[in-house]
């Protein structure tokens, strides 16, 4: 069995390609990343096709000031350019084509014409659900929601119908697809993994109780609710660390809940994140919507208990009451209750953190993911896609 993996950017595609290469299943990895970056993930150059100019142009466009960009949205143009380039890169000899949703409309169709089975990787909830809930969230705060380009939206939804299978990472995502008429038989449900060589506990240097959020600091991540919860608790000798890029949309909330105990740590290199996790007591992700936030797996591998919402994919990896707690979205009181629980019960905090660490080491590595996803691909090839 040979597979082609096609991705605009990186996501977890390089980890997937690495697993396929280890098992002798990789035919080609096509990405917008340059070869020298892909090589860092251990992918042999002979397997790589880099369409780097699209990444370069896309990033350059994003950095232009809004006065130059105006209301022009080139998102569709970049995806179309990449997609058409992938078509030209496809060569005979593969059995399965795996493409990232929104970026593989034409290449997926071409792969089917070449006789391959086709799989779309969708890392978030169904596009319709995602757009609806984020629109609601921004309206809730009187802000404008920058929706996905209509052309990209349409490509994505059409690809759901055309692909033989849709690979999804969590039960939360699965529910959003089932609710919109996608049959369960079409879904490949395999949670992601994490690198146990990169994420592990290191010595905590003090006894301060800390809650950590890691990831972009945006409304989508529910940071507005976490800020309110931590601020209203007003716990002595406690801090909230926000690790990630700050979006201006969150600045009004930081001003409203201003405190010297709420500390912005900025965006950090991934190979430094284990230090930040390990200096904290509990990981909290209050997201409104995402497929399966891999920062949760990273924090577990560093020995932290997890507080997550129903819409983070956390229920697939966090055993409720064992490794952490699941709370509803937008529920400030529930966040306060669980943070306070860990604050008042350091023994239970340590116990649940150890449980999370054990769970990560036992079943949440990229090797675990690789075996499960390859088994799923094998089933597609062996049984067909009827």
C-alpha cells in the first residue's frame, strides 16, 4: 500500500508522513513547506515535492498592511494555485490520496481518475458548524467575524461528498458531521498523537499555583471566558499564563480583567513548550470550536491535568475525573469550579496529572496514531469504499 499526502502548510501532515515512511507506505509528501523544513521531520527528500513559492507568496500577502490589501481576499487563489500544482505532481504508483480539506478539490478528483482511494483530512468540525458557531461568538461580543472565503467554503463542502472517506480526530467533530447527514461509514475517527521525545515533565522551580493556556489567544479559543473565570476567583499566590500569539480582538478583555497575575508569555518555540507546561499546575483550554487541540496531548505528556470544553476534542483523550475535567463552552462558573478544585486539592492535582502522564505514555504517541491510521487506510484498500 502506497499513499500520497498533500497539505497546504504543515498541520500534522508531516507526522503522518513520518509514520507512513516508517511503515514503508509513503509514496509522496506534497507541501508548500520548503524541503529543508520538511527534512527536520525525518522525511527523506526523495519522497518530497515542495511547492514552496505558494507558501512564500501567501505569507508575504498576509504581512501586507490592510491599506494595501483592502478588502481583497486571496485565500482561494492560493489554495487553487496549490491544488492545481498538486495535480501536476501526482504520478502513478499510489493506492490512497490523503488531502487536507479545502486544498484538494482538483487533486482529489484527479487521484480518483488515476484509480486511487481518496481521503480528506478535516482537523476541525464540519465547515457549516464551524462557521455558524464562530459567527455566533463574534456577534455575541459585537465584533465582525472574518468568515472563510465563500469559494473555499464551497470547495470544502463539495469535497466532503466526493471523497471516499473523511478523516476526523474526535467525537466532537464526528457529531457535527453526523448531524449534517454524513454517514458514519464514511468517517475515519482517529485521534492525533504527540511526541513523547519532545514533551515530558521537567522540574518545577517554585510552588506557585499556575493555570496555563497554550495556543493562539483568540475568541475562538475561549480565552475571554478563561480570563473572566481566573480574574473573578482572585486566588492568592496563583497565576494565569497565556502562551501564544495575542490577537487584537482579545485586548479589550485583557483590559477589563487586568491583573498582574495574568501573564502574557508570547509565542514560544515548540521545543521550549515543555518548560512552560512544567512550571504550571493545570492546563485549561476553553475553546469554542476546534477538532482536537494537540496542546492538550502535549500538556498531558508533561504531567498536567486538563480542563477542557466539550468542543476541544478533549473527551477522546482526557478521562473525565481521572486525567482532568470536561466543561460546557462559555461556562465561566464551571471553569471557576474546576480551577478552584485543583487549587484547593494539590494532592488530587498531582494524582490526576500523573494519570494524564501515564495515559499519554501508554496510548497517545505518534506511533499509536500511526498504527491506527494505517490500519484504517488498509481497510479502505482491502474492502473498497462501497
